[in-house]
C-alpha cells in the first residue's frame, strides 16, 4: 500500500511539472471571486426594504438520499448526470417555493468529475429567478488520485436578485491535524462577500462562509475568529450586512454535544477503552461549545437562543445519514441589525434535497 501511495504521489508530481496550470490551487497567490450571471432573460427586480435571506448547504448537488464516501458510510464518489440534474432541479423548486432575495450556498460544484463536470451554479441561475451570483472556490485541483475523485472544484456562492459589486475573498487557515500529502490536495475554507446594489442607489454587504467540518485541532475556532473580526470591522465602519453559512458548530450550551454514535458506520466504534481516535472526527462538539458565543453576543442572529433552548429539535438543520431526521443545528444567519421577530425558519420539510435544511429569515435594511 505504501508503494502504491508513493507511486500516486510521484505521478502527481510529474503531472504538476507538466501542466501549464498548477495541479492544485491553494488560493494564496491570487485569491479571487468569480461573477456569474443568468444566461436567461429575466426582468429587473424592484427596490425592496424587507430582505428574505436563506443559507443552504446543497451537498454538491447530490441530494440527501445518495450516499457519499466521505460522510455517509459509502464507497461512492462519482455520480450520474441524471442524479445531479434531478437534485439540482429539486433545489430550484426550493428556491421557487420560498422566494428568498439573497441566498448563501455552500458546497457548490463547478465542473467537478464527481458531478459530471456540470457547472452547478450556472445551472441554478439559469433555471431559477436569480440573475446574479458571486462564487469563491474552496477546493480546486486538476487531479485528485484518492478514491477516483479526479478534477475537483467546489466552493461557496451568493445568489442575488440585484447586482453584486466589490467582491471580497478571504482564505481561512487549513487544518493542522492532517498529514502533509493530504494537506496538499485538501480543501481550503473561505469567506466571500460582495455589495448588493439596490435600485435606489444604496447597498448592503452579503457575506457567506463555510467552516471546516472535521478538524480536531482548534482550526474551527481560528476560522470563526477571523470571521468575527471581519464582521466587527464592517460594523465599525457602519456597513450594513447580512451573513450566513454552514458553521459546523452547535449553538452554545446545546443539550447534545457528542454525535459519534449517530454518525459512525457499521464497521466503526468509538468511546471504548483504547479506541484511537476516541471520537469520530467532526462528531464531538463538546470542546467547541462556546466558540459561536461571541457572534451571538455582538451581532444579530436570526435564531433566538432563548427560544432555541425551549425547543431545540425545531431548529435542527443537519444529519449525516439518509434515513435519519435532522439531529443538530449547524447553519446560521447573522446581521448588523435585528431580524424581523419570529421570521427565522429551519425548513425541515426539505429532507431529500440535501443533508442540510435551508434556513431563512427576514431582515429590514435601513436607508
């Protein structure tokens, strides 16, 4: 096995030297966002003061009932075009039914081998009522040998009814608990943002992020701190903003904190004497329970923590296995000013569209 891994690494290095483009983009030399516009004709949308915002991790367009080798006890890595188009059409139906004005999407594939080289963002734009989008890749490689993944490009996106300008792109620190070779080909989480330009000449800033899922070394805490500092900077400059994403962290003081039993596969076991690791990566949230507290303290979350504590299950937005219902909250919306009271919704009825439920809330921008 070591010989095979060495050969894969050698082949990768040969390809790296032969390609005109880097085989892996670490984003450090030229971090940037890409603008996407719908290719279908749509009318301009009028001015609006009450903005409906959604955050939605779409699981790279495979729905929730198709298994994935990295998080759902499967060996599948490549999916058919029919499977992808079917899942993307289901996401379009969610957008059409809920009618958000701004959407923060996570895990959007862009011409990756695993999803049939489909440009998922362009497809969603063309099929939905949205005209404008901003995309920032978090994992871009011409070739990944592991598990036949091949070409990979996946990232975060912002969908908007109105034009987006002045893009920003921040690469977050990578995990420090993985080996050097894996880290070369591993994803790099990010924060992307842009100014949504309203017809009346005003603007507000839309910010999207996705925090590392499986780190066990405190990487998530560092990433959240960078995100917090950015919001603090915008607030100090009196910039109106709405923001959201998949934080892979539970609300502070949640009743449940360890999901190793819920997430483990039939061949795995944890919490036994001499188990190494003792916890499944990404499933034990107890050491991380307070890491989101500063965001709740200093910014406006659409989810009221006091109401969450009264009925936690109604706010759940994620589960790992297809036949399970939602069992934890990982997805949030924040803003520079308060949300409309009781407008927060964890849309749990959309169980088949992704392993994350979309979250929506209404926000009134000031002029």
